[in-house]
């Protein structure tokens, strides 16, 4: 929505510049395969373009094998691929709501679900018991818990790390 508003604003500026005569030269067509937007200037109309796929293929075809092995050299690689995170599979983030038991904490995990009929977000909270061997977590801490083998009837998570202690930003 915002990009549509930005595009319409730049198109309006282009039209007003052409009508008032502040633009000396106007180009109605951009190079083939390019999406263009023009901004008024005192000398000419500039095109801000997104590169077409053929120009990217040409850039990659000119690269050597060593450059292609290094993924950071490929144009746009960092925009598409995010670096791997060290969050283990099945890990949950939550807030410690109770630490009164021995070597056990109770962690409330908030999840959100969108109700399609009303297009509203509903918050669901579920509490998990997690094993805290050294009893380092305290009430109000934001923690990461990971699944493990079943320790007791209701406890099958372990404390991985304290992400943010209570009272810290």
C-alpha cells in the first residue's frame, strides 16, 4: 500500500513538472525490461529502475568460478538469503511466571492466531514446565526453552538461555 502511494506521488510530481515546464526533456519509455519511475529535475527526467533478470544473468556469467563459490559476491544474495540462526528446532520463547518449584520453572508462551471472519488477532497463552538445573531463572525473565526427553509427567522442556532478565530493556 505504501509503495503504491509513493508511486502515485512520484507520478504526480512528474506530471506537474512537465506541465509547469521545469523539465526540459521528458522520456516516455524506459529501457526494455525495466520498471521506471521519474523524478522532476531542472535538467532532465531521471529513471530509477529495478534491474531486469537478463542484466543479472550477464553479471553472473562474467564472474569467475572463485567469485561464484563465495555467495556474498553474487548480486542480491544477501537480500534473498538470511544468515542461519542458532535457534534449535522446537525452541519456544516465553516469560517465567513461576520459579517456586525445585529445579523447575513455569514458562508462559504467547502465540497469536488471526480469526479470518473478523480479521483480528487473538492471543493464546500456554504454560510449559521447564527444567532449570542451576535455578538461574527468576520470575519475569524472558527465556528460551528447548524440548528434551520427558523428565516428569508434565516436564519435557529444558532452559536453554535467559534472553532478557526482568527489568532490562
